[in-house]
């Protein structure tokens, strides 16, 4: 498959390349179906074909080749978070079918916890330019779209296993240090559909020195199961219910502590229970409506241990309940208007050794009410303007209005070359969440603690996007997009010297605070060429600059340069295809004073797919072929944790449509 870098990812060699991708329907930017090529809100897509052909097991692996998207390790656990346009994960909204998820740590979603079960596509909108999303979408939106239940009876199963070689914790080079499996069974007709699916992922972790206690890569087990029921009682009415459960058990081991060295470990158990009910309705004459109900309950329990026994047992419980709805109708010949509302209620509880850590309360809660309106104006056949306004009321922070506007102007030369200009301006607004205000994020085993701050102010931002793109007969394509994000009252963590001095164990205490102003700006550029059937090459380059306005220094952990290259091809053997995905990023500052840097690095993945028979595919791959890995003795080195990983697997599909 080719990475269609005009708008992100591409498809596999078994399907048409750019033609079908550029006609892919997306909904995240405007909540109405538009093609990738025509949407006025710039949207990048990872298709199900890309997910399958690159053997992605979870959302982190599915997103790794999106140009300009950063996947950063979450400290203290085996997970990753998404950064967009130099804006960190606390300000990037991760959704499943347009509905939010609970964060298991800090304020960011761990995308490695989300298996690629039943995914139709993943849509990425960068910047705060869409009126469809409010709090936490200042950096952009990652929306996972799941597929409906197909007609007929169908079953799928896939499994894979691999090795880290000499870094297997078992000490045995060819042991299966990491393995996973996915299965789904569905049955449906024109009116009803039911699907049951599940996945399991296991990793022994990464251990460059298996004979020692320390293990830099954590061991984990992740299991999830989902049931979905679709019902279409009438042609223009559809209801869908889904329920899911996710469990993660992880274990970390470490020995270097502030003030001394002792063998310790931490066990963590995460459980997410999630249920949604949605409805789509139409009167058949242009009036359409959608509504959704969500309830999610998340528990995150941790305990530490040493030779002396178990200690620091923490229990955190988080819940989200949300009701959303909108209606859409044509107004005259040139306008389409949407009006919607979102209601949300969140709760947070946290206990350490049975005692609440949330100030004087055992539970904190927050309510939010949001109203929004959007007008799509087809000014000319080739000019479209989308304007929107979102009003937000928070139980703790009052009212705020956030306007947005986007436009697309298309050009056709009549000989196969089409181009466009696309621009957007949006106001972002983010209230500090319950974790930033009240949560105690304890990683004293790693030398630090982060305390919530109940006195935080809300953040605000303005995002500017301006781009040009085009294609020749959908075989050669390019896209260049400039961005500028200006953020006020940015919430960051800083050292709390008074709290640190009050401790006697040399653990550094941090707390959240507002800084005056931060800016990010740069250019995202992509280009690609479908050479012939099954052969494609593409590349994406992103330049990012950042600034803490108060100090004039760069923001931490933002590489200035990122490069992605994708090559896909066939072999002389019928059904056998190969893919290469290469990534490079420049060095990045890791401290506010800009005294220390994490080095630049490159990594390459190689994939093989062999369609043995229509129902059975064999696959194999090498992730991080270059064996690029951090120096674990250097705390400023943020290169990949895992070195070279070799694996093989199979997938099969049975049944009829």
C-alpha cells in the first residue's frame, strides 16, 4: 500500500490506489459526508486497507505513518499519546465514532490501548478549525470510525507473534516475546445486524540485559471485546447499540531511585466499560438528524512492591456521560445548515491506601453544555465557505464562544490537472479537566510527582491554516499546508520547590500552572506518485517551530523536522506484495533552558503480504529494521524504546455476504 500523502495514507496494492482514496468519504470536519478531495476542512485518512496491509494491532501502530503526527511515549506506563502541529496530547481530542474516551493517565488518551477492531477508517483533522468539537480539540481531532455490520454471515480471525531477539526478557532469542490475536463473527440482513469481536495483545516487554532486575520495556496484557447491534426499522431510520469492555494489566520493574538503588516494581490494572446508543434519521426530503448517548466507566488501580512488601495502593475511578445531537437541512439552493448540542457530565475519585487524595472531597464532578451552529455556503460551483459558532458553558468556568470559518476554492484546467486552495481560522477553548485540577499523578518510583492545581484558568487559542494542493488524474498528487497556532494561558507542569523541599526522599514535585502564551507554526508538505498498478511512492515532510513567548525558548519535545517515506511494490510471485515505511525526525530539546537534547533518529519498517487464497493471507514484517534504540543510561534520550522486532502471522476470512 501507498501512503497517499496528499491527505495522508493510501491503500493496498490489491485495490485501486489514489482514485478510490481521494473519493473516500469523511465526516469529522463538517459532520456531513464529503470526499477527502472536496472537504473544506483539511482531513487526513488512514484507511482500513492501510491498517490491514501494515499489520497494525492498535491505534498507535495505525497512526505511526501519518505525516506530521507525533506519537510520544507516556512516562511511567507502556503507552503512547498523539501530538499535532506542535500541540501536545492534552489538547488533541481522540474520539470513537465522534464520542470521547476517558484518559487513563494525565489528560491524554493512550492510543496503544485501542485495538483496531472493526475500524473502517481513521480521520485526522489538525488545528482548532472545526466547529464540531469543543474543549480539548485545540490541537486537532483523531476520530476512529467503526464499520457497520455487513449483510450475510461472516467470520474473521488473525494472529501474529514475534521476537525482539537478544532483548527478549526470557533471554531466549527466538521466544515469542510479543503476540496478538483478533476475531470477529457477524450476521446481518437488510434490517438487522449483530457483530461480536475481540482482541488480545501480550508483550513480555523489552530487556537489553535480561539478567538484571530493570526492564525498560513494560510487560502487558490487553484484552477487549465488543458487541454491536444495528437495526434499520425503516429506510431512513437506523439505530445502533454497542457495548465494550477493555482490560489492561501491566508490570514495570526498576531499581534506580532518587537517593539510592533498590529493586522495586509497579503493577497497574485498567478497566474500561463503554456503551453507546446512536440514531440516524431522515425525512427523505433533505432534513437529517443524528443523536448519540454515551456512558463510560474507567478504573485505574496501581500498586508498588519491593522485597519489603506492597505499598502505595491507588484506586482511581473516572466516568463520562454524554448526550449529543444535531439536525441538518438545506436552506435555499446554496446553503446547508446544522444545529447541534452536547451535554456532558464527568466524575473523578482517587484513593491511596483507602484514603481520598482529592483535597476535602471524595469525588469531584464537572458538567458542560455546548451549543453549536454551522452554515455551509456554496458560493460558486468551485467555492465553498463553512462558518460555525460554538458556545460552551462549564459548571466551573462559565460561558465562552468560539467562532470558526473554512473555505475551499477549486480549479480545473480541463486536461486532467485539478488544484485547490484551502484556508481555515478557528478559535479554540479548553477548560482544565478534573485531572489537571485535582488528580495526583504519582511516579515517585521514577523520581517525580505531579499534583493537580484547583486554581487553573481556561486556555484559549486561535488556529490559522492555509494550504494548496492538486492532482493529475489522481495519479500524481501534492499538498502543502501552513499553520500557525497562538495559545494563551497554556497549562503546563512546572517544579513546585516548596512541596519538593517538604519531602525527605529527593522526589521532585511538580504542579500544573498557566503560562502566558505559546505559539507553534510551520509547514506540512506531501507528494506522491502511483507509478503503475501495485507500485507507488510518496513522501511527507513537516517543519515545526514553537515558542514560549515569555522566555523566547522553544517548547520541549517538539522536533523541528519530520520526514516520512512510503514505497509499495509487487513481486514476481502472484499475490505477494511488499511495503517500506521510513521515518526520520530531528533532535529535540528536553528541558526549558535548552541545555539538553534528545538525538535525531531514523527507523524503517518492512512488510510482506501474501494472498495464498482469497480467504487466507500470510504476512511477515520487520519493525525498526535499522535497530534504532535509545541509550537507556541517558535520561535525555527519547529515541524508540524497542529495537528490531521480527514477526509473522496470518489472517483468514470465512462466510458470505
